[in-house]
C-alpha cells in the first residue's frame, strides 16, 4: 500500500520537472513556474515521509532508480535557464585542455584573446569575465574531461549538464550503502533521487556540485564500513571532494576522531591535495593567480543570504567600505565565521559522528553564508536521508523561491529581492 503511494507520487513530480524544463526559461514565467515548483516541493516532502515507513524491497529500490533517471531525463529535455555557470565550466575546461592555468588569467585578459576568438558563443554567455577561476583542481579536471568528451568548448555547455547528471545519479550507489550501514531504510534515498531541486540543478543547469556530493557521500559510505581499508577510501574520497569544493573538509576532523588510524585523515588528504595542485606547475601561468578568484568571491559576493544580510549593515554604520581591515564586508564575514566556529565546537562537544556533523556544519555554513544559491542546498539533501530535519527539508523544498529575483536580473541587470522572499524562506 505504502509502496504504491510512493510510486503514485512520482508521476506529478515528473510532470512538474517536465513543465519547468519545457516551458522555461524560469524568468520568463516566474509566478506560474514557481507555483509548479512549490507543488513539486510539497509532493517531494510527502515522498520522503512515505519512504520513512517503508521496508524497502528490491522492487521499491528499482522504482526509486527508475524515477531518478526519468526526472533527469525530463530535466534535460529543455532548458529552464537557471544559471549560466556551465559556460564558465566550459571555458575553464577548454583552458585546461589548451595547457593554460584557469587561475592565472581572467577570461577578459589580453593573454586569452585567441580563446575568445575561438570560443565566441561561450565567452558571450560567460559570467564575471573579469574574475579568474575559483573552483579547485578536480573540478577543473572534470570540466576538461567533459569538454573533451563533448568534442570541444562550444559543444560542451549541454554536455556538461549530461555529465553532472550522471554524477548526480551515481550518488545513489553510496547512499544506498550508507543507509543500510546506519540501519535506515534504503528507500530514504528517495530524498535525493526524486528531489526536483536536485534534478533541475544538475541535469537542468549543469552545476558541478553533483561531483562534490558524490565524493562526500562516497567518503561517508566508506567510513560506515568501519575497517582500515574503508578509512583509507574515505580519506581519499573526502580529500578529492575538497578539491571539487571545500565543503567536505568539515568532515575530516570528525572522521579522524572515530577512526582506528586517525592520522590517515591528515596524511592522505594532505597528499591528495598536493597531487591535485602539482600539475599547475606544467601549465602556462603556473601557480599565478591561485586563490585570486576564490578571494574575490569570498570578499565581494552577497546574494539571498539568510543571516548575513543583517550583520553587514551593523558594521556599515561605523566603518567605511575601503577594502581595508575594517571594511564592513570583512568584519561581517569574520563575525559569521566565528558563529560557524561556535557551531563546529558544539558539534565536537556533542561527539557527533562524521555524517551527522556533515549535516549540521554544512547546513550552518549555508544559513550563515553571505551567498546562498539554490544549488548550494543540494549538499544537505542526501544527508536528510540519514537524519530527519523538518526545517532543513522545508528549506530545500522552498529553495527554488531564491530564483525569484532572476526576472529583474535578466530584464534590467538588477538583482532585487521582493520583500516577502526572506520571511518566506528564512523564518
């Protein structure tokens, strides 16, 4: 009976993602498509609730996988134009294949005139052409592989959606294993498999975070094995995840505390990270500009924040925006970093295991961050299968609302949030 209900919920989820994909771009019919996404979010919450009461049979797990594939397929059918980041990925992947460091030169730099001429369509759609690469080396390598498989930079933007949709689907493999190891029903993998947000952000928009989530969940699944080989695998996966996006680094101390060989979680990540950056020595531009793009993002970006928006104005009342040590942006970021550090100390004191610590610390980081894009929230979706959190599940369901200012941005190049948006999402 409950299995039938779960399968029945799949149909409107597929229809909702299909409507958003085919009748996009989202900014062209924001109110109507947001209503569809809101309904899909409610249905997803219902599917997760239903899965909690299931003892998953092989048939149920097969339906979960089939549903996941179907959702990604319909997300690929159109283009909701949620983000232009895939053009950045294609550009930087092309630079890697050309033997040039994407950290050394911004896309509009004189040194890349030949690339601008060779890849005009990608460059025309590129965001922030004055900023060099911010993403770590494994992300760059993955983008380069996708560009190679696509047959060139100009063909890569759509293929990147396919590439990261495959990474997204592969998350189910370690997630099933992790759920079993923790005594949870594997049916709870439906939280990831049938999430409209996940399908639209990876198959629909092509964000690379799918690869990072895959490595994070893979590392946690290895840890759950509780043997020495699993500890080494976990350290490798988590370190590789850090080289996709820095978030998996928060898990390493908690993994080390519960390990038979704690030193593994210092030595292996140190070696993997070193190997990840070493090839830059052979690229044109070398190690030049390393960290510049990430620093620019960390210091200047602020968008749809939940808590940070109330912190910076306090400092702005006393200090000038002079980019110095007392710049309100620097002080406010330091303040929320201290708050996040307090959450980390609480998690350590409570002796949370690696998976629970990942949920708490990544969620806290997203809530405190100056920038909260909808796809950032995909990082906590597989962790919600491991531990029930109604507030975080609701935040994931409401995440598409964060796109509401996109209409004004596309029309007038101005990012203005409606007054109701923050209360609707944050409270």
